[in-house]
C-alpha cells in the first residue's frame, strides 16, 4: 500500500513538473525565492503595526521569528528521520523531470510548504478580526509551495504533508501567542 502511494506520488510529480515550460521558468524561480515576497511581508507588518500597536507588533514579530525557527528545525529533523531523496536526486525519476534546481538535502517534508503555511495560518488568525482582506494572504503558501514541484525539488506528498503540519503549527502558535501576549501585556498594563 505504502509503495503504491509513493509510486503515485512520483507519477503525479512527473506530470505536474512537466507542465512547465521555459517561458515560465524565470517566474517560478522568482516565486520560490523567499526574498521576492518582501513586499508582502512589509504589508503584513504594516497591518500589524496599524491594528496591534508597536509594542504588541514587536512582541509578535519576536515570537514569529521563534516560530519560524522552530518550524525550520522541525522540518530538518523530519528530513533526517525519513531521508527521502529529492526528485532531482531520485534515480527512478530524475531523468523524467525538468530539473531546474539541484538541492542536495532530503525532500520529506517541504520546509517551504511547512513554514509558509504556518506563517499564513498564524497571520490570518491574528489579523482577521481587523481586516477580512488578510485572507488573500493564502495565495502566498500556494504559489510558494507549488514552485518547489515546478523546480523538481519536492514531491506532492512533501508539499501536502508540509502544508498540513504547517497549518497545525500555525494554529498552535496563534493560541500560544494569545496566551503569552495576554500575560505580558496584562503585566505591563498593571505597571503603567
């Protein structure tokens, strides 16, 4: 059963990856670069400052940096445990795909999918009471994660599992943020 799922996962990757064309390659290289999303990050930070105030925003950004670090290291731990080769290194399919990027480390689970979904769930949960438009932020992990399939460095299961784990982490971190921020700002308000 497990082998059949893996075989289907590889077939789906070959199909999705081969939908690409040279015309779109540069676009997906830009999408996969986390720094190209800087304008989106700046808009999110602006919204945080606008709706939360500067103290709560700085506190939130500090926690978000810790959450991102945890997500990244958790993903690396899972990769070391499972040691699944990336598609571009998989001898069975590496010659059937468009290999646009060579990554030497392991594939399962996708760090891009995990962390981008975690951040998205956290940010949407945090800012939705203030602006309904924040839900458009969901476009970020969808494009970001798909770019990894396009480039041939992740299988669909890597992406789906990463997004699922990231969604769970984002919800958990949002809850922890709420508890910690109530404690920190209740205490600081009492002193003022």
